[in-house]
C-alpha cells in the first residue's frame, strides 16, 4: 500500500467495499461529496450505508439515489431502536427492500450491553426481520453485543431458511467467533482490531476466520482506527480510512500464518478477497483485478 503525501491517506491495492458506513449520521451532513470522493481516492470504491431505523433506512435510500455508482444500503431496525418496531415496520422495510440499491436486511440483532430497548422487544424485532429476510431472500446485516447465546440460538433455528448473514463489527471472543462460523456466517471486522488496548483479543483471533468468510468495514463515523499515523482533528472515522483496517488485519494474520486457504497473506490478497466476498455477498457488480488477469493461463496461451 502506498501513502499519499498530501492527505495522509493509505491507498488500497485493490477496490474495497466498506460494508458498514453510517453515512446518514449528522456528523456527515453536508459532507457527502467530499466523503465519497476521498473514499474513491483511497480505493474504497463501494459503500454500504447502514439502515438503523425506518427513518435512517429511508434516508440511506435517498443518499443511494444521489450516488448510485458508489452507494448501496441496508434496511432495518437496530436493537437499540427495537422498541419502535410496530405493525407497520415490516411492511415499510419490505417496500424498501424492493429497491435495487437495498442489498440486505438489518442492521438487526441483539444488544444486551445497554438494553436501550428491552430484551423482549429486541428479540421480537430481530425475529420479524429474520422472517423478512427469508421472505425476500436478502442476506442479513447483523449486530450483537453481550448476547451471543441467545442470538446464536435464534439464528440456528432459522439458519436453513436464511440465504446469508454477516455479523458486522465482530468484537466477541473465540467461542462466539467459532459459533458464528459453525453457522456458516460471514464476519465483519472494523477498526476495533486496530485498538492497541481493547482490540488485543480480536487481533489474536482474526486469523481463525477463513478468507472466504472475511469482510471489512469502518462503521464510520465511529471507531477511528487507532493505528492511523496522523489522525483527523475532528476524530471522525471515514470510509476512506478503511485501508488502515486492512493493514492491521494483514499484520494479525501474518503473525500466525503467512499463507491461508492456499493464499499468500499480504495486503493485495486480502484486499481482493474481502472485496470479492462483499461483492458476492451483497450481489454487487464484480470488478476486474488486473493483477490476476495478467497471469490468466488462457489469455497467456492466446498471447503466445
Ligand atoms: Zn452495530
């Protein structure tokens, strides 16, 4: 990866997808042009805007209409907002899910850390959204904090009917990582892994994730990667900072293995792999990787 001198961006060696951007957050008001331009410059070509409530999901859809080349969105209600989930919510989310830019149901799941909504409300809203995902065939964008046992049980009982799901911003322990992988889920890793204080356990764990189950995200404006050399003055995270997450994950894998699933671990390989995983998972247009094409034996044959 190279670093530009002008703005201290790390540039990804292959097109990345940031699978979790809270672009409707008020901290980004009036800055969308700049945020997206800067992401493109850093090689973060596609952003999935997270829908955390009906209003935020609708706002996310509006943003996608403004930037159809770069943005897609998820439609859902976050566990913190589960108390707002009523009879009309599923119908509204279902309407949103019909839009081509809607690539997943969520953010949903369970958060027993702060219980802004009661556990009962969270479980009811979660199950309603699982049913919506089954009905629409869309993958799920999932959140979980301090609620592994219950979330695992619920997901397990529906797993056979669900197309796909990602545990976004995974920060759990080995037991929960292995549990989610047993359910054949994808794992989203944020800048939490870059935190030299609370991210140590995750740094030791990430190499256990098979390369075909790994995706990366910023969860911006939250979780500014602490390994950034020069941090922005406003301390707001941005999708353009995703390569710092890629950088840390590469180091964490390399500490345990230099090769995984037959792939040599380096930033290019992980950029290609995590980007391709996200493009497949969210059903996005595929991109060409020139580095790969150069070594395509078939075209090499015709070049002779
Ligand atoms: Zn979350």
